[in-house]
């Protein structure tokens, strides 16, 4: 089974978190689900560098991400591949970005996150955020 190292950004602005929706995908079980933006770590990249690159490519967001912003690591096995995901808290001063790869997005308060249909790998992040009770993390 293919194993992927990936990153995700928990992008927070004024107490709300950016949730992005995937479009149609190769595998039905990931199509149209919500996720935290990010992507694959390329060979030779650190998770922090990969997240900076992915957020620039997907959202035209340039942010400062630091190792100490790591929120959690998760692992998930899908039917056709497995992932090891590093998620980071990323605070932004405003909600300006350009949606380049996703179908749609929503800015939600933590208590509203459970209203979306999340990718299974992102559910653990949602659960931990909901335990914190606020978007200050």
C-alpha cells in the first residue's frame, strides 16, 4: 500500500477556521469532502516548508509557519493508500486568499466544524480542535 507524508494548515482568522472542500477525485471516498488545506511533502522538504509551498500553490497565501506551530500528527489508512499527516496552526490577519484547487470553502467557528463531512484523516484534527473549545489553540 502506498504511504504518503502530508501536511495540513489549520488556518485561523478572527476565531474562525478555514475549511476547504475537495472536488471530484480519483477515489470516490475522498471526493467532495472537507479538509484542512495542504498536500504532499516532496522529497527533501520538511513539513513546514511543504506547508508553506502548498498554501502558496492552493490558496496564494504566504504565511510564516514554524515548527512550534505543530498542532498534531495523525495517521490514517484509506482503502488504497495511507497517510501520515502533520497539521499546523496558521493564523492570518484577514480572510483574503484565492481558491485555486478546491470546489468551495467555509469559515467556521470550532463548534460548527462537526456540521461538515470531513475526510476521515481530518476527523481527528476536528475532534481535538473541538476539545480545545476555541480557535486560539
